[in-house]
C-alpha cells in the first residue's frame, strides 16, 4: 500500500471530511480512501450497461459543446529550431 500526504488542506475541508466520516461510521482516513476510490472507479453507462473510464467520461462532458473545432495546423508551419 502507498502513503499519500496532502499538504495545505483547507481547514474547512478537513472539518467537512471529519463530519462525513463520522456520519458514515468510519475514520477520516477510511473516508478519504473511499472518496478517492469512487472518484477513479469505472462507471457503468445506464443506457447500455457498458463500463466507461475517466477518459470516456471527460470526452462525453466536452462532446456536448457543439461548434468547438480545433483548427488544423498548416504543414509548412512546423520547422526545425535554428540555434545559430
């Protein structure tokens, strides 16, 4: 198992974590482990029961932005650096 140290945590966040942990009947450390595990877990799509990871979820969020296009770079734009 790995150990992670979180520095400069806002005191209000710590208090909220303590309250959430107490409400769930676990230690603050166990609560944070659960939060982290859930945040990176694969999530099933309710429409077709397939499982999607974080990358697919991010793509889905941004796919809703119609009209967002990345312009193609002209072929002659890239050139070697001149260090002379």
